[in-house]
């Protein structure tokens, strides 16, 4: 396999994200603590959570790819969802802690900002934008919930680094121009960073809960499935259609009405065509459970 092809695999994206987060965490925390930059420290702790996220994604992706077995007849796809939920909890706790620390810093004498803090934030901003575009592309292509969650985590880092760049830049400007309150741009940016992390945590957590609670697939997508099923020869009506996310794949349950005078084999053949039609048309559908109901034509 060529290098370019290897880089387009979900596992490669997860590993690149992990290594990048380790490097950025070291950079931000070292520079942040050295020059007492609250926004950079907050961003660094965010990256520390990203390391946990990337590690959880790597582990969950390995588990989710395992085939179904007796104890897990529907497969292991929800491993990625559990990992995503764990990441959301970590991000939530970190964001609340950093909001508290940043607000407390506003009531203390300001610490002078340094240009190296600004440089570290700019490097993070550029690299995280590249990582987001790269990871979300692969995550959506393979419909990996864990990888998509990691991509959105990269995106939250982009916003966080942008806030840090603005805050540190404002603080530097305030110091040189002696502008009142501008010197507190760094801790103010830290609050913005923390709120952005909190927003991402809530979004990730809600999605994970929805999937674990087996929320139905959106109606607009079920409508597409319904139209396709009704085109299958022998299907006269759809009595029930529902679906659920199971990590990077979907499971569909459908009850179809077929002519009541058909043999059991003929009804089975129609059910098989329904299953094959959906699975051939939609890559994310891994299993379709079809129940056949008798259908009678309306009285003239």
C-alpha cells in the first residue's frame, strides 16, 4: 500500500491525531506555564484531553471492527460511541475547571504576555485546522463516530487557538500601548476557550446519549429508505420502518406487506430483496431485519 493510501485510512488519522496532540500539549503547556499565559494553558489542557480522546478512539476503533459474536450479536460498533461519551465528560470537567481559574485570574494583577505565547497559539491554530479537514474527510467517508468526534475536537481546538491568538495579541497590544483592561485579554480569551470546549463537550455528549438510547434515525433519512423499499417488486405497503445507529453502521427494522396468497418462500424472497436493496444502496447499513405481513387488496 502506498504512503498516500495509508494516510487515508481511519487508523492513520487516529494515530496522526494522537501524535499531534502530544506534541501540541507539550508545546502549549511548556510555553503557557513558562510565560504564565492562561489561554495557552487552557488550550494545553484541552489538548491533554485530546490525547485521551485519540487514545480512546484508537482503542474503540479496534473493538468496533470486531465481528459479531454470541455475546454481541449486533456487533461492537457502540464501542466508538462509548469512547465519544467518555471524551465528552473529560472535556466538560476541564472546561468548568478552566472557567473557574480564568475568572479568578481577572481579580489578580495581570501577568505580562509574551510573543512566544502568541507564536505557540498561531502554530496550534494552523496545524489543528489542517488536522480537522484531514480527519473529518476520512471520518465521514467511513462513518466512524469516534473519528468524527475526534475531528470536531480538532475543530474546537481551532476556535480555542484562535481565541488564544486574539487574547494574547490584545494583551501584548495593551502592554505596549498602555490600554486599560486590554492587559487582561489573555485570561478573557481563556474564558472564551473554555466555553468553546464546553460547547463541544455538550454536543458530543448529546450525540453519544442519543445513540446509546437508540434514538430513531431522522425522518428525512427514513423517507429515503421508505421510497426505495416501496420500489421492490412484491412490496405493497410498509407497516413499520425504524433504524438505529450502532457506531459506524446502522441497523434497520422494517415490516412490509406482501400479497397474502404468496408461499412462504415467495414472501422470504421479497424480504431478501428488500434487505439486499438497502444494503447495496447504503454502505452504512450493516443489517436489515425484515418482517413480512400478509396484504389483501382493498375491496372493489
